[in-house]
């Protein structure tokens, strides 16, 4: 049988408040849940799918900065000021 997680455990895992975890669970962001009275439990497969959809591969440092260095900025040169 798959492991079940409570809203408190989900909140600790995804680092959010208990209120936010409950809202995400009831809105269906973790897929199918097991309901026991007023309490909702999240299946481990639903938690894994949620975490997988929210994470991505890290971007290599050099690619992120466009080849290893940031482009040089041009200095702003104000034009001629005219007063009306």
C-alpha cells in the first residue's frame, strides 16, 4: 500500500503554511487524495508528481549569463534639455 501524507507533513515538505497546504490539497494539485471524514491524505505518487512538476534542471552558470559574462551596459547620455 502506498504511503499517505497529512496536510501537516505536506506543508513541511513543500515549505509552506498549513493553510496553503490544505488549499492545494483540496484544489487537486496533488491528484487523487484519500478522504477520511474531514481530513484529506495525499498519496506518495501524487506528492512525487507535484514535486516533479514544480522543479526543473538547474541552468549552467555560463549559459545563464550568456557565455560567461554579462553584456556591458551603455552609459545613458541625456539629450538636449529644452524648457517650454
